[in-house]
């Protein structure tokens, strides 16, 4: 399974927004973007004058931001967009819905992982059950009525306990229902556009891929 293994703090700094890729650390003033609020690299601070983005530059940065937020590589993200473009409805909203319905994101949203990266690891290692069946594919698309549960070997893991504490602060989206005591959650409905609580201009991504 291909994945990004470089420093995650640089990604937030490059996009100029906190992508919350390091869990609890990103909720404090120790977050990389809080300590160094400028792009990484030799020209990040006090180097070249930053040009105002427009047109293609804006579209590219928006795509990169969303791709990094959900932890996907280019080929994975492009493939998701192509599937979304074949569905009925508004392409941008369908894309966000498909990203939200990924199993690794759903596990994160329920609070079983403190980051999407950690949630993806739990899924890939076979610790997550969907309707009682082990699913180890992070990109698996959950559907309304699905029950997602933590496997018995992971239920008492200290990291899961910490993640469940963290989700109390950020909350669980209304399309999901969490049973913290039972270490499970249920998909109540498909995620709507307003359920994506992060500043995203999905139309810019559609325009970029539609060139």
C-alpha cells in the first residue's frame, strides 16, 4: 500500500493551513505551522517574494491540500475523482462524499484513531470490522447502515483510548453514530457537503482535473 512517509508538519506549512496530521500535537502551540508559519525550504522565510496565486496555481494548491488532508497519493486521488465524475450529482460534492466514506477516514471520524494515518494503519493491520467482517482495505467505501467496530485485540489499546478522548472535543459528524462503550459506530446516512467541516473549495479541483 503506497503512502507518504515524509515529515507531516511540512505539509501543513506548505499549504498554509493546519491539516491536523499529527493528532494532539496539532491542537497545541507546538504544531509546526504555529511555530514556523511559512512554507518549508530555503525560500520559505525571507527569501523570494511570494507571488499571489491565481488560476492554475490556486487550483493546484487546493487539490494538494485536500489530497494531503485525506492522506492520499496523486494516483489514488485522481482515481477517486474519476469515479466521482461518473456518478450522478455535483462532481465536487460527490468527490468529498467518497473521501469521507473511506473506511480509514470513517474510523478517524468515529474517534478510533487520533489521525487518519493512524486509522489507516489500524485498518491495514486488520483491526477493524465492518458488519462483523474484517476489512483491511483503507479505501473501502462504507454505506448507510454499516456497523464499524474495533477488533478485540485493539479494543484495549492505549492509543485508541486517547483517540476516543480527543473525539469528545472535535465531535462526531451527524452522519455517524458512536458507541464508545461498545467500541463501535454506525453509518446513519451518506455524508452531506455540510458535514465536511474543513475549508475546501472543491470546484477548484474539478476545474483543475477538467482541463
